[in-house]
């Protein structure tokens, strides 16, 4: 018995010795790829070079992938998730590829919701990866953890939490495919963090990302029907939305406008420059009030809604005052997205297809401009010349004002861009929200240099989009529409800039030379206008009769203490900038700032002290005093706009008449060019 056991032990002992010897002679098999590397496979295939985020422990295994030079991806450290989201959106706009964001559990995605919402409204392709807590722990409610998909899903095309590491490959290929399928949009993927570290064989790669061509043709019968309606129109109007800009379809839409002789309005808060501002058909953006919208559409018989996505960009609306677009207007739609076709109103005709592909076919069916269309074009040309003259007068007057008006900044910027030959090498990022018209009128957005993506805004209205976006824009050099990003300039309201001044740290850290222009009026001017509009709509309305205690409230001001944006930027590492106080100093300051960012690798901040003009309400006013003060405030707050020429010269007479008729209704008492309130 002993003998048998002894032999057994010897044999076994020898077996283990041999096994250990065998293993020692084998190369150590440390894994070199993990599930997280499927993400880098996708980025490599698409040519995406940046991931934006705020790190947490859970994300480190993913972020670590950016430490491998062969992956060709840099991690851009942002100091708030909404900055990361906004910066990724900027990069996405430039490349046409998904912006990549990696965020940390519940607060990570929660902090990014404002710009995620903007991305969904502006149809920006995004992949948001959120590292969830460990799968086996989630049900026990560990710190930071909650239902992440529920949080993100309403602002995404698809939101999903990975169920097993084995599906990561499939989920990522679907996520990228979907973000880039027309219409583009954000996709949210939550991954329990230990799933990102599962070793995979060296030769196991994501096979690819399915690309769905966005250039698809619509139904021929619908295109013919649209051509008939547009040809027969006595007074057509074109409304151009973001799908035009994204499709880079300026030339195609200019051709149509010429053939049918129609003014072109842009959707309010256009994300891109959706029609060239040097084409005489261009009339700027639709107004942001109910009466204003009605005034624009009032006399048109046919409206061509092309790529029109955000169709009700206003804050005060009453059904009793009638629809934004009167029923008498026949609506013809063309876009790549069924949701936006006939979303709010009945569409007589609907072409579901790509804007750039279908416009030439439509033009082919319409043929050359009719005599009537030519006559309309002539009128539009004449109005364009009148508009140029009145803006010139306005600009000359502004140069002699005591304070800085936006038109002076906009014109100086244009001049500096032209003088330096940067027409195809600049991106203007817009969040100077109560001063939109001068920038849209003066900056050079037209063929022969710039492209729709030379202008950056978003349609959602959640403030804090522009400074973050400037980072992502400047990080990209190669842009999908062929413009360069040598000169990136961001005009931003003082209030809007204060959402994320820590952008200046990332700009300094990444050595990104960007020109920041703070339109500093020491207040939330847009909200002052909003207050006036609310009083106009509800101050005397039966059942409401609401009037504010004061029309000049402290809570809409940013002046006690006054902020110094140059010092603020300095604290974050943005070393250079200046305060500008007089209109006569604007052009030289812009030239200095511009030459700085073109020649150095750091940003420049121009704190432009603009006018604020809301006279104070007397303390403890009687109702009579309050009413008087409200009226004085109203006219003071609106003065800038009453003096400013309209961009929409085509509708100035008809719309003014319609506005007069609708006095007392929502927006009926306001100048047509008053910016949207939100
Ligand atoms: C995230 C977010 N918070 C609040 C608002 C409401 N809001 C709309 S306009 C505005 C004021 C912006 O002020 P500023 O940037 O100084 O521009 P100004 O109107 O003075 O030109 C605010 C706070 C918003 N749109 N988004
Ligand atoms: Mg302001």
C-alpha cells in the first residue's frame, strides 16, 4: 500500500516539476488587447483623433488607450463634462465624424446634458461612452450609479447599456453606424467598467463601421409635384435649415432661388450658415416671435421648407393668435429626415431625400426662371442694394457712439479676415446672442472662400456651447467641407461665457490659439428683452394680468461686482488680452488679437465693454410709476434694434403691416429684428 502511494507521489511530483519547467520555458503571455480596444479600432478606421472627457477611475482603462501612440488618439482633458461634450461637438462639426466623449457614471452624463441636448437639436454625430459601476454591484446602488440610459435617452438616437463584454464589438459598430446615418445624432453607450478590461486575442479587431451613404434620391413623383407647385407659385418663399448646411448645398439652393425668384430665410438659431449672406435672395433668420413669423409668411402662397428642422424657435406662443405659418401657405418639404417633414404643419408635398442630391433634380424639372421669377429677382436685387446702404449708414453712426455696438466689432472682424486672406481659413463661433444680426450680416459667409461650417452655432439654446466648441474646432485642421481652422474666433455674451470659463485652462494646456470676444454688456440682455415680451403678451391678458414688480431687476444684471474677463482668463492660464471701451479702439484691438493668435500658440481675450441701456425703476414704485418705467425700459432695451436695419428687407413692409395688425398679440409690439428670447 505504502509502495503504491510512494510511486504515485513520485510520479505526480515529477509531473508537476515537468509542468513548471514547461511553463517557465514558455514566453509569458501578457495580453496586449482588451475590449476597450474595439473603440480604438473604430476611431482608427474613421480617422478620429480626439477623445474628450473628465476622468474618473472607471474610465481610466479606456483613457489609457490614448497613451499608445499607435492608436493615434489624444485625450483632451476638460474641466467640466459639458465642456467635453461641447468640444466634441465642435470637432464633429469640422470633421463630419462623430465627436467622442467619455464621462463618469451619473454626474458625468448629467453634467453634459445641456450640450447633449444641443447636439440632438443640431443633429451632431456623437458617441458618448459612460463607464457604469461594476455590473455585479449596480443593483446594490453603489455611489455615483443610477440608470444612465434613462438619463441620456431622450437626447440620443440610441442609448444602451452593455450586457456582456462579448457584445461590445457589436454595440460599437452599431453605435458608430447609427450616429453617422442620416440624420446624424448622438448615441449613448454605458459600459460597466470592468467590461472594458477583458483581454481579447491579439488578432481580434472590429471588422469595420457600416457607412450608410447620406446622398440618397427622393421619389421622382414627389420631386415633380414639388416642381409644379413651386413653378406655379406667385410669391414663393424658401426656408433653409441645417440639413442644407450639413449637405454643403449652397450652390444648389442658390440655383433654385434664382429659378423660382424667392427670398431665402434661415431657420432661427441655424447651426451653420445655411445660405450665403452675399446672395441677394438671403434675408437672414426667421424672427423669434409668433407675430413676426406670421408676418413673414403672410403673403406667400408656397413655402419650400428645405432641411428645416427647428421649426418653432420662440418662447411666447398662443394658439388663439393663430399658427406660425398661416394655413393659406402651401408647404413643400425636402429633407433627409421623416420627423422634420410635416412635423408641425400639413405638407402638401414631401420629398424624403438628401438636400444636395435632390435640389439639382428639382431644378431640372422647374427649368429656367420664368418672366415672373425674373421680375421677383430684380426686386430682391434692388432691396439688397438698399439694405447695404442702410447698414453702411448704421455702421457709420455706430462708430460715433459713446459705447461699442456689435456692428463695429463685426465689421472690423470682416476687414481683418479679408486683409489677411483668411476667407477659407476661419471659423466664427457665435454665442453673442443679443447681437446676432450684425455678425450674420457682416462676416464673409459666401462662396469663394467660406463654407456653411465657417459659422458655428447650435439650435438647442442651452447656453455654454461656444467656448467649449472653440476647443474642438481649433484641434481639427482637416475639415470635411474643405475650410481650414487657422483663425478661430468666438464671440460670446458675458453671461454665456461665465458658464464655462475653465475652457481657458484647456485652451492654455493644449496651446490652442483662439480669439475670444466677450460682448460684455454687464447683463443678461436677452432676458431683459424676454421680460418686455412677457409683459407685452401677458401684462394685460385676461386671466393673467401679470406684471413684474420691477422692470429693471438686479437678477438680470452682472455688475455688482463687475467682472474682468481678461483677469479671469489669466487665472486659468489665458495670459493675453485686453479690455476695450471705445468704438474707435475696436479695429486695432481686433487686429492685435488676431495677429496674436495667428502667430503665437496661445489665446487672446477681448473684453468688449458694450452698451447696457435699461434705466432703473424707481424704488417702491406706484403702479403708475411702474407702468411708466416699464414703457421707458421697453423702448430703451429695444433701441438698439429699432435703429438697426432689418436683414429681412423683403418682408419689411408686409411684416410691419402684419405686426401692426397684431398689436397686443404675442410679439406684436416688438421690432421685427428683435433677437429671439430663450
Ligand atoms: C443653460 C442655460 N441657462 C439659462 C438660459 C437662459 N438664458 C437665455 S439668454 C440668457 C442670457 C445670456 O446673457 P449674455 O450671454 O450676457 O448675452 P446678452 O443677452 O447679454 O447679449 C440666459 C441666461 C439658457 N438659455 N441656457
Ligand atoms: Mg450680456
